C-alpha cells in the first residue's frame, strides 16, 4: 500500500497515457454489443454523423474515466476556481491571447511562404464540421478541452515539478500530437510552431494558476470560437 502511494502520480500518469492512446478502441464497444445481440446488425461507417457520434461516445467514456482518476484534485481545484474566478480567468486569458498571437502569425507565415495553407489537423476538424456541425461543436468545444487538459497538463504536472521542463515538455507534446499523426509532407512539420506555441501558453497558464480549470476555460474558448468561425464560414448554423 505504501509502495502504491509513493508511486501513485507515476501510475496515474502511465494510465492516463494508455487511456489516451487506446481510447479510440472504446468507440467500437457499442458496435460490438449491437452485433452480439443482433447477428444481422449493420451500420454505415461512411455516415459522418455515425462516425462522430461514436467519437463522442469514446471521448465521453474517456472523460469519465479521467474524472474518476483525478476526482479529488478536480473537485478541490474547481472550488478554488469558483472562488477566484475573475483573478484566475484574467491571468489565463492574457497568456492565451499571447499564445494565440504567436499561433496566428506563424500560421500566416507558413501559408504565405510554403505550398501548404492549413494543417492536416485543422483540415480534419473542418471536415467534421462540414459533415456534422452539432456533433463537431460538442466534440471540439465540450469534450476535447477537458480530456486534453487532463492528459497534457494535469498528468504531466503531477510528475514534473520544475517550471521550465514542465512547460516545454507538456507544450511540445501537446503540439506534436496535433501534427505528427497527419504528416504528409516536410512542410507539415512547420505546424509544430503554432501548435506548440499554443500548448506552451496553456502549460504556462496551468503552472502559474496552479488550477487545471484555468486551461480548460481558455481551451474551451479557443476551440469554441474557432469552431463557430468555421461553421459560419461554411454557411451552416448550429
């Protein structure tokens, strides 16, 4: 018992990463259950609404499991967040805007001086929005900020105490995992700059406020605003 207590942060960190990397398998659970009870069951996996509904299911399960793992800390930090909402929010939004400026400028320079216009990750998000705008909004604005902040900020913060290593490692891994999975050309690596800039700003906010809900707030604002712009840009409404 003492051994488990001593290594609890590391154990949680490893479990968090495992959940993250294998969470996509969760979406097949309802399909397996339906197929078990109905041998003639079939589903059109080319239907965007079905695909994204399954993603929402898997992300919801992931969010619930992460909440259970960090429940005590989350409850404590949420109480602090409510009590000091304006002070925490003011600091969080200031540093988010700085990260957003770096992200925007680097994206403009990349699109101006290279053959690529947007990152493949952004292209994927736009496809989700085009295919299922309501589900896209739920996925990107409600579920993703919570799960990603627990994974990339909360879990890393429990095992890295030093300020600079934590900010750089957490921010870089956050940015890299939004880019490297969709690399199709050497130019795509340039998008590490905007995504890592945003990740570093989130990590800095989390370190300075010592509250995970500060980054959940700005991450939600960031994704929500960009998703709404994309929906408006495609001529759709929620």
